[in-house]
């Protein structure tokens, strides 16, 4: 990074933006295996926030790879860069006063911690969607596990690439066989109980 750039401060800031929206901005970072239900649950959770009049934005792993991270593959190095970029975007959204939901495998604890470190205390909420690998593989909504087992996909999390489960997430949510709507309601209740909504 150049030493010739300076952060310019403005009168309208995170505090004033959050006050105008009437909410506390933060990142709800959903992590788990492919097929664990991250995208489905975050979509339902965002709808719940909207019903409550909250201002949100959902960053989804597949969606950002169509643009912002379209130049990245799935090697460990590219996964790290993918999460670094998303973390910086999430930080900007928090600065705008918005509640950010993310749905990323984000297999490495250090990368999730990077996003936490970019934000102020309490602004990062790690949500572990704890779905057993065999359940994720049996769902296989995109046919990726089948391809990974056949050797057609390299660096596939849980099969040929590591997943580091969160050590101490703010929310540990088991999701196996109940309807996704019920799980999203359960997650919202847990967030409410912890004063995070």
C-alpha cells in the first residue's frame, strides 16, 4: 500500500448513519460446509430482518464470484483473497450503518478472524452452521460433492481441502433435518437473546 494516501474523515459517519437507520450495524458471518444451509438460512434471516424494518445486505459466496471475486479460483491462496475482499466490503457496509449477512464456507479461522479484526468490538458475529459433512453430501444441491469425489473438483472443502470449524463462535447452530424456516427462526431467537438484533 502506498504511504502517500491518507484516510479522509467526513462529518457523516458510521454513528450518524446508524442513528438515521435506527439500528446497530454488524456482520453476521455464516460459515459451514457447502450444502450446510448457509445461503438458505441467511436468505430467510434477511427476510425476517426486513419484516422488522431493518436495513440489510446479504453477501453470498457464489454471487460475489460473479463479479468482485470473479478472477479467483479455489486454491487456498484464492480462498484467502476471496474472504479478504469480502471482509473489506462487509466493513464498508457496516460503516454505512447496514446489518450485513454473509454466507461463505470461509474454511480458515484466520480469515474469519481477519474480518473480526477489521471491525469494532461486537460488530462481528460468527455463526457456525454446524451440519455434518455426510448430511451436506447427501443434499449436494449443486452436485459438487459428486464431482469432488470423482476428482473433477480440486481443493473441495471437506473432501480434499481443510475446514477449520469455529473454535468459539458467538452462535453455534446445529442444522440437520428440520425445515430451514424453523432453523432461521431459531437463529433469529438466539441473536435476539444475545441482544444482537
